[in-house]
C-alpha cells in the first residue's frame, strides 16, 4: 500500500485500501504476469499534491467522499504503454489512458478512454 501513498507524504486513506487491493488484483497483477515488475508512478494524491501536479479536480487519484474508484499511473519493465493498454483494455477497467512512458488505470464506474 505504500506505493500508492501521495508523494507529498499524505498517507493512503483507509477507505481506499480495499479498492487499491482490487486494482492490484484485477489490473496490476495481470500486467506484472505479462510485462514484468510494475512501478506505481502515482496512486493516491492529496488535494494539495493533486493541485501541484495540475491534476483534474475530479481525478480518481483523489479521495472524494461517497465516490467509488481509485487510480494508478504505472510503468512496466517490459513492453510499451500501448502494449500495456491493450492488455488492460481486455480486462475492462473503468478508466484507461495512455501517456508517453506510462498508463493510467482506474476503477471508476462507467467507461472513460484517452
């Protein structure tokens, strides 16, 4: 769970821990099995940290009361962000984005792709 803590030192809220375990089980473990070790670049972001990195106000990296869903930006040892996206797409996450050098995966309800 430490990998998901905010980069500004804010600890991971307890209510998000179960959701991050699910994200690991459903999405990050399959990535690891196929593409080697997975490094979490960004998991939970405190409001302050989210603002400092220009994150969206409704980002799934944030803890927003009464909203379900968590997010992680990750890189794998092997493959490319497009390879990782293809595998994740088959697994059906709520949110999935491809960036140069990493992918974003989240557990929102509904579907968002970018």
